[in-house]
């Protein structure tokens, strides 16, 4: 069993339901929030259009390794990331958007607005966690104050294509992993497939309603709170029926680079170490 709560954003007690779910499972689902459903639909539509474009169009927006640490731009399937400890690349292509990054493809018009709305929601959710943890543990700084409101916080538009006839054995849409960042806000995907692992290593489907937002704790939040909110392993499994694409959109909220997460790491040191493990930053 996993006690992952759906939290009504307008419930006066929402901070406590949310905080308990994040503490117990590392995950929660937010419904009845203020982000426009039409906006979410429009952003999905524009990214569907982008991913349907020919490869030579998409490759104009290819990410560039020398561009800083979390690079913005397009990541084709051929260079998709490998989860820590896995030999197979995930079966997905994605685009990393941050407002400080390069200019977006012309067809992308609403993503910027959604990014800002999600970031505002993330800050509110972090104030809830600061309030929730307050009674239990003394944090170094209110969680909402460490958020990087620009370059490191990335909205990732993901396309998981229909599966080829011969999927490499063990290759998955997204292999089991924990998120590196502070918290993640994931707009409900267009198809099922997301699963979280409980303490007994059993997998559980996460089935958010359309337009709700799945929130999960990342490793940096765990490091910052001495493990009070733990990041939880999750994955995206391959469907039985392979002829559907799946789209999803996580916002990876990061702390500012110079934030001291613990005695061991600043946010920048922590991120560099993890990106090397994923093969997204060169090891030299
Ligand atoms: O596509 C999803 O539902 C989850 C994606 C995810 O976990 C990630 O990109 O870190
Ligand atoms: Fe993830």
C-alpha cells in the first residue's frame, strides 16, 4: 500500500494533507488548483506539434553541452538519458525550457506562461512544506526562499513515442529513478504509465485525473531536510498496446546554485555530481 493523497488546493487544511503525503510517500497529487486547464491543453498541443515536426527542424534546437549545467533545448531519442545504474537509455525525446534559455521555436507560444504559473504554485507548495515541517524539524531557511526562479528551474516537455516492434530488452519509457532537484510539479500525462515504489519495493500506479498536478520530492529537498521529505523512486512503464504516444510535462524546481543543502554539498556541487552519473554532463 502507498498512501499517496490527492489534495484539494482550496481545502483550508491542504498544507497538512500535502505535507503528510510528501513525508510518508514523497508524492502528492494537487487538484482544484488555479492554473488554467485551457492553458495546460494549449501547451500540450504546441509540444505535440513540435515533436511531430521532421528531425531536421527539431535538431535546430539541439541542446549544447557547453551551455552551462542544466542545458535548455531539444534532446533527441538517440541521446536520451540513462537512469542511474541502468545501461539502457529511456525511450523518449524531450525539450528543456527555461526563460533564460535560447529563443523557442515559433510554434511554442504558451509555455512561458505555464512555466510562470507552475513556478508560483511551486513556491506556495513550498510554503506549505515549511509550515508542515516547522513543528517537527528546524530547517536552515524557509524552503520557498531558496528557489531559483530562472535558469536552473526547467520545464521539460516529454514525448514518449509509440514503441518500436523490437524494444531492446529492459528498455523502458523512463527507467526507475529519483529526481535530482528540489521538488517536481508534473502536469498529468496524456496516458497512464507512471508508477512509484513503496518501502517494500512494490510498484503502484499513479493515476492523476486530467489537469491535476503530481508533486514529488527530489533528492535536493531530501538533502536539505536531512531526509525528512525523501525522494521516491518512480518510473514510466511501457504500455501493452504500443501505438500511442505519451506526453508529460514536469517542472523541475531547483534551488539557487549557492544554496548550502547540507554540510556536504551546495546545490551546484550536488547537481554536477548527479548530471555526470546521468551522462548529461561530461565527466571531465
Ligand atoms: O512522464 C512522467 O510521467 C514522469 C517523468 C519523470 O519522472 C521525469 O522526467 O523525471
Ligand atoms: Fe522523474
